[in-house]
C-alpha cells in the first residue's frame, strides 16, 4: 500500500472466524485470552503460558502481554530508555536473552489498563518463534509497534512505510 492510499479503501473483509483490525477500538481495549502463547529464543523455549491478555487498537494487530513471571528465570534484563503511550502511560524496555530491547512493559499503567500490570510484551520479529495456539506468528511491519499477526487477523496494518499518518 502506498502512502497515498487510504486504509479504508483497501480494508480486507474478514472471513468466518477472522477479525479486522479496523473493527478494533480507539482508545484501545485490554482483553483476557485463553490461548496458549509460546516464545522461543536462543534455541530454547523461554515462555509457555495461557495467562494472556491482548491489547486491541484500531489499525494494529493485537499485542500480546504475558506475565513477567512466566519467562524462564534470568532471560529478561532491564535496559535504559522509555517511551510514552497516550493511553497506557510510560513504557520501560527489556532485553530478552540475546535480543536487545526486544520487550516492553508498563510499570504503572494508566487507568483502564491495569490489566497490563506485571505483564510484558515482546516484539515477535526479535524472537526466533512466537506462537498463538500452535500457529507461528508473523510480526507487524516496522520497528516501533509489536503486533502479532495470525491467520485470524486481517488488515491492512499500520507499521509499514507510509502508514504513520493513519
């Protein structure tokens, strides 16, 4: 999609069992899930949990947040730097094993996002493999957003070149 195209004109119509990111809300919503999420990095499984929440926001694939305590001990290491989300608050970052600055969390999430407390999100493109109920996830384009794309999610998705203005 070029920068001149409008996302609504290229919206993919969801099929049975699919969701369109264009039906997700703004401001975003936190939603508890029962799906099994696994993450592999450095040749090992570093996370396997069904204690999952996802954040849904217009034009973005879902971002999955898992308990910090569900990671293999020692794999998460704090790194310098913060960013600010207008909805969720100040995010801090973590390295995950050999992947520098590959995860983030909200130490004090804002009202409405308390469900993110004690949880971590990872950039799936920085991991060897992330799965949702056994399906390997595709990472959202770009290096800022950390959405997880599965066959159940249709776009177009924000994140690629030319989509920052959406």
